[in-house]
C-alpha cells in the first residue's frame, strides 16, 4: 500500500515536473521526492514552481551551488562539491543573492529596467549594519521576499507587493520578542493601520498611499532624518512641501531640531487634519509648541481658520441656492463649474496655510470667494427669472381665461340672436 502511494505521488510529481519549466536536473528530481515525504508544514519547495527564478529558467544550483548533473549520488551532487553552499545562512544571503542582483550586465539579460543596488543599499540600512554586528533578528533578503516563493514585486502574491508590505514588516516590528534589545517600540503597524495612509492603502486599496517602504526605502531602511522628512512626505505632497520649505517657519523648525511635517502631523499615526486644528483648543496643532494664547502662532491659526470658515459658509450658501434654482427646473449647469472651482480653491486654501503667510492665504481664498459669489449671484438671477416667468405665466393665463369667457359670451349671444 505504501509503495503504491509513493508510486502515485511520484507519478503526480513527475507530471508536475514535466509539465512545467522546472530544470530537469538532479537537485530537482531528488529533492521533490524528499519533499513529498515531509509534512505539509515542513515542505520547503511548495511554491517553487511559481518562483520567478525557476520561471526564468534558473535552477537550484544557481543559488545553492553543487552539481546538478549527478543524478543518483548525493555526495557527487552536493557534499563533495566545493561550490555547494548547503542551506544559505542568514549572514550570507546578501552576498549569495548579490552574485546576480549586484551584476548589471548579468541582470540586463533578463530585464533592462531592474535595479542592481539592493545589496549596496541593504548594507547601509539599519538592518544591514546590525547584521554585520551579529544581530540575527534583523531582516535579511528572504525575510522580506520569502524563500522558494519569490515573486516579481508587482505581483499581488509577492510579500513586498504594496498591499502586503505593512504585514511583512510587522511580522518582526510588531513582535516584542524580535524587537527586544533594539530599543524600538513595536507599535508602528498599529499606529500606521489607523492613519489616513493605512486606511487608504489597506481598506480602500489605494496604492498611491504610502506603505512602510515608501517612507523608509526598500533596502535602505533607516528612519528618515530631520532633513529628509519633508522631502519624503513632499514626494507625494508636493505643494505642501514647496510652501513650507519657502516659509520662514522651515528654518525655525530646522534650527529647533524639529522634524518638518512630523512636528504637526506625527508620522505613523497621521490623521485627517481638520480646520479646527487651527483653533485654540485641545486638538490645536499649534498649542503643543505655542503655549501662550497671546502667541503670534495662535493668533495666526485663528485668522487662518476665519478665512477658511468664511469660504466654507459662502460655498454652503452657494450650494443651497444653486440646488433651489435647479429644483425649480432652471438651467444652472454653468453654475456647477463655479461651485466646483470654489471647492477646489477651498482645498488649495487648506494647503496654502503651509506658507504660514497670512497674505498668501487670504489671496488664495479670495478667488474662492469670487467663484462662490458668482454661483450665488447666478442662482439668484435664475430664481428671479423663475419668478418673472411665473408672474408672466399668471398674467398670460388670466388674459387667456378672460378671452375664453368673452368668446363664450359672444357665442351665447349669437345663439340667442338666431
Ligand atoms: C540523490 C538525492 C539528492 C540529490 C541529487 C541532491 N540532493 Fe540535496 N539533499 C538530499 C538529502 C537527502 C539532503 C538532506 C536531507 C534534507 O533534505 O533534510 C539534502 C540536503 C540539501 C540541502 C540542505 C543542506 C543543509 O545544509 O541542510 C540543500 C540546500 C540541497 N540539498 C540542495 C541540493 C542541490 C542544489 C542539489 C543539486 C546540485 C541537490 N541538493 C542534489 C538529497 C539530494
Ligand atoms: C533564489 C535562490 C534559491 C533558489 C533558486 C533555490 N533556493 Fe533553496 N534556499 C535558498 C535560501 C536563501 C535558503 C535559506 C533559507 C532560510 O534561511 O530559511 C534555502 C534553503 C534551502 C534548503 C534548506 C532549508 C529547508 O527547508 O530544509 C533546501 C533543502 C533547499 N533550499 C533546496 C532547494 C532546491 C531543491 C531548490 C530547487 C528546486 C532550491 N532550493 C532553489 C535560496 C534558493
Ligand atoms: C526590509 C525588507 C527587504 C529586505 C531586507 C530586502 N528587500 Fe528587496 N525589496 C523590498 C521591497 C519593499 C521592494 C520593492 C517593492 C516595490 O517596489 O513595490 C524590494 C524590491 C526588490 C527587488 C526588485 C527591484 C527593486 O530594487 O525594486 C529585488 C531584485 C530585490 N528587492 C532583491 C533583494 C535582495 C537581493 C535583498 C538582500 C540583499 C533584498 N531584496 C532585501 C524589501 C526588502
Ligand atoms: C543566479 C542568479 C540569481 C540569484 C543567485 C538570485 N536571483 Fe533573484 N532574480 C534573478 C533573475 C534573473 C531574476 C528575474 C529578473 C526579471 O526578469 O525581472 C530575478 C528576480 C528576482 C526578484 C523579482 C524582481 C522583480 O522583477 O520584481 C526578486 C525579489 C529576487 N530575484 C530576489 C532574490 C533573492 C532574495 C535572492 C537570494 C535569496 C536572489 N534573488 C538570488 C537572478 C538571481
Ligand atoms: C526579520 C525581522 C524584520 C523584518 C521583516 C523587518 N525588520 Fe526592520 N528591523 C528589525 C530589527 C530587529 C531592527 C533593529 C535593529 C537594531 O537593533 O539595530 C530593525 C530596524 C529597522 C529600522 C531602523 C529603526 C531605528 O530607528 O533604528 C527601520 C526604519 C526598519 N527596521 C524598517 C523596516 C521596514 C520598513 C520593514 C519592511 C519593509 C522592516 N523593517 C522589516 C527587524 C525586521
Ligand atoms: C508616511 C511615512 C511613513 C510610513 C508610511 C511609515 N513610516 Fe516609519 N517612520 C517614519 C518617520 C518620519 C520616522 C522617524 C521619526 C523620527 O525619528 O522622528 C519613522 C520611524 C520608524 C521606526 C523607528 C522607531 C519609531 O517608531 O520611531 C521604525 C521601526 C519604523 N518607522 C517602521 C515602520 C513600519 C514597520 C512601517 C509600516 C507599518 C512604517 N514605519 C511606516 C515615516 C513613516
Ligand atoms: C507615497 C505617497 C505619499 C507619501 C510619501 C506621504 N503621503 Fe500623505 N497621503 C498620500 C495619499 C495618497 C493621501 C490620501 C489618502 C486618502 O485617500 O485619504 C495622503 C493623505 C495625507 C494626509 C491627509 C490629507 C487629507 O486631506 O485627508 C496628511 C495630513 C498626510 N497625507 C501627511 C503626510 C505626511 C506628514 C507625510 C510624511 C511623513 C506623508 N503624508 C507622506 C500619499 C502620501
Ligand atoms: C512642533 C512644534 C511647533 C508646532 C506644532 C507649531 N510651531 Fe510655530 N514655531 C515653533 C518654534 C520652535 C517657533 C520659534 C519660536 C517661537 O516663536 O515660539 C515657532 C514660531 C512660529 C511663528 C513665528 C515666526 C516668527 O516670525 O518668529 C509662527 C507665525 C508660527 N510658529 C506659526 C505656527 C502655527 C500657525 C502653528 C499651528 C498650525 C504652529 N506654528 C505650530 C514650533 C512649532
Ligand atoms: C506648523 C504646523 C504644520 C506643519 C509644519 C505642517 N502642517 Fe500640514 N497641516 C497643518 C494644519 C493645521 C492643517 C489643517 C488645515 C485645515 O484643514 O484647515 C494641515 C493640513 C495638511 C494636509 C491636508 C490639507 C491639504 O493640503 O490637502 C496635508 C496633506 C498636509 N498638511 C501635509 C503636510 C506636509 C507634507 C508637511 C511638511 C512639508 C506639513 N503638512 C507641515 C499644520 C502643519
């Protein structure tokens, strides 16, 4: 019976081997048999058929060394061969993977675009630095990319596909045992998960929102420094960055050793800012550093808030009026452009506060006031027009009724005269 099941499984295995692009070598044929005898949890080759390396025609010996021609003899295939590495130790991985991945000429045969800086970058990262010092807990290539199931990075099955990155990092960074001794907390994922970015990426699957690697780099994972944070946030929030960098606050922050965007927004637990953040209250972004209510910052915050509030109430009024005019059946499609424009400027005004320049903010808002006013005026005109038409219609129908009555009387008198 046992022989029979081995027979069946080797037929099944050969079927897999012969129907795929797996190299027909000694390593494969012998190891697939060994693997079959293992428990599912212990099998190391389960996903190897889909691995990008195998898909590209590489074999086991391209990573592990050995002699793939020696079909029947373990010793000839592995143990007696100088190039045979055996299982690849964690510390050796960057070097082994780097044999190909750091070689631009080799890699170009497969892909003109693939980068070849991973290993160099890796050694500059805190992971690499710490690995060199003997810390086995840090991430090596296969912790992020997996073993024997490595996919192209834009394949949704890849452990470093954007939507999977936070979990991949959290595997260690959320584990207090792994992080013990590093002096780092283990709450990055939990904070990130509730942030605007985490919600956008993981709930709304908006891959334009940053995963961990967008701020930390793929291979050079170090905390962004004081000087680079605004550049990192600014790679996506370009206008906020440009405005802030040009503001006189930028240098003040740098001199005070305050991290640019982070000082007001935090970094992992970034929440949706509101207009109230500008006001003197518990949630105020400014109070944290500007304790005195008389402080120039708090006064500025209140002024910004006033400008935005005024624009918002104008837009609300305009929306209301345009809706009423539309309900009356008037043609108001032009006014929707004004409303849209005003709304766009409201968003720009919120961004413009990063100039920390009152004049700039009120200038930005003023074109929003104009658009909202135009919509209000347009809607009022449409409503007047409606009233005018309504009165006109009334007069017209009175005349019409009177005419009908006259006609009726005329017909009646003609009938009498007959
Ligand atoms: C005739 C069978 C056979 C052939 C051929 C063979 N292996 Fe093995 N290999 C084994 C056995 C048996 C072991 C040890 C048992 C195990 O897998 O745990 C092993 C172990 C390994 C290990 C783990 C070594 C360690 O240090 O733990 C690697 C890696 C490996 N083989 C790769 C290869 C490669 C690459 C080739 C081809 C060049 C190859 N094998 C050819 C049977 C074979
Ligand atoms: C892209 C490189 C790469 C290729 C290709 C590759 N391996 Fe591995 N393999 C590794 C690395 C790295 C490790 C060490 C993983 C770890 O530290 O957990 C490993 C570990 C192993 C081990 C020991 C771990 C275990 O689970 O017992 C065996 C056996 C093994 N590989 C066999 C193979 C065979 C057979 C093939 C071909 C079918 C193959 N490998 C193809 C990179 C590779
Ligand atoms: C801390 C996690 C991590 C470690 C460690 C890591 N990588 Fe990556 N790797 C990534 C991420 C994230 C990406 C990019 C995903 C993307 O672009 O969406 C990536 C991308 C890649 C790519 C695709 C080309 C590129 O650069 O974008 C290759 C090849 C690669 N890694 C190889 C390696 C090698 C070799 C090592 C070991 C020296 C390694 N990686 C270590 C996370 C890691
Ligand atoms: C023998 C050469 C070789 C070795 C050794 C090697 N790779 Fe590769 N790797 C390749 C080739 C070739 C590709 C396919 C490139 C392509 O076509 O995009 C590839 C692709 C990849 C990709 C997908 C890149 C993409 O297109 O998004 C990752 C990730 C990767 N390798 C990681 C590793 C890791 C981790 C190791 C070490 C455990 C390793 N590689 C060892 C040659 C190698
Ligand atoms: C295998 C576990 C593991 C994985 C996976 C991992 N890390 Fe790490 N990482 C560590 C350890 C451990 C340290 C602390 C190193 C030390 O003590 O110097 C660290 C350090 C860091 C640091 C430096 C922090 C500082 O202030 O020194 C950053 C940033 C970082 N990791 C980001 C990431 C990102 C982003 C990912 C996912 C793309 C990731 N890590 C995946 C284990 C891991
Ligand atoms: C929007 C950008 C951004 C994203 C997304 C992000 N980080 Fe960070 N991270 C930072 C900044 C900025 C710092 C440095 C803060 C400082 O030093 O003041 C940092 C610091 C860290 C540190 C050092 C310890 C700490 O908590 O300060 C680790 C570890 C880390 N991040 C891991 C991660 C992991 C894991 C993820 C994904 C779950 C992630 N980061 C997502 C920007 C980001
Ligand atoms: C990879 C691009 C990217 C990076 C890097 C990035 N963000 Fe974002 N951010 C986004 C996207 C996309 C959204 C919109 C999410 C949504 O749908 O609500 C967003 C939303 C925000 C919001 C909320 C805006 C709103 O109106 O709700 C703030 C605040 C923010 N990010 C601040 C930051 C800060 C501070 C950093 C740097 C520490 C940063 N971002 C880094 C892409 C990025
Ligand atoms: C992370 C700390 C921090 C936060 C939060 C913060 N500031 Fe400041 N700000 C400073 C420091 C430090 C100075 C220089 C010392 C001072 O004047 O109090 C400063 C100075 C200023 C100044 C005076 C510049 C000058 O001309 O001297 C203005 C205006 C200002 N901040 C506006 C704001 C506004 C508005 C907010 C809230 C949206 C805010 N700041 C939030 C740290 C902060
Ligand atoms: C001094 C405090 C402060 C600093 C520094 C700061 N912000 Fe803001 N930010 C705010 C406040 C307050 C709001 C809310 C404005 C509102 O909604 O009325 C805001 C709103 C935002 C928004 C949402 C509105 C919009 O523009 O879409 C984003 C995104 C943003 N900030 C990104 C950044 C980035 C990126 C940096 C660094 C270049 C940065 N902020 C620096 C205080 C600050």
